[in-house]
């Protein structure tokens, strides 16, 4: 493989790892501490309930769009973008 492909893969794998860590945080860690989060109120609901019902889903959507945008920048940086 050329260094161009290796550099692209290095950046892409780093982005993938960050995305997976964020996904893990919002799917496991936040819910593991749900009972202690319930002492904080957000929009009239306990924070643990809010994160389980809406917050994590919103975080997942934001992560998807952020990750896609970052991957687009990585592709452009290494010359793999879809522009002709």
C-alpha cells in the first residue's frame, strides 16, 4: 500500500475509534449512572430518565452526522473525495 492509503486509513481508524467510544459512553456509561443522574432535573424530568428516553437518541444522531462530516474532511484531505 502506498503512504497515501496508509495515512487515510490511519485517520479513518482514529475517527472510528472516537466514534465508538462516544457511542459506548452514551449507550452504556450514561445509563449505568442513571440513578445518580436522577438527582438533577432537566426540562422538568430527572436527568437519568431524560437521557434514557431522549438524550441518548439525540446524541446518537449528532454522532452520526459529526462522524460523516469528519470522514468527508478526511477523504478530501487525502484525495479520496467524490468531487470530479
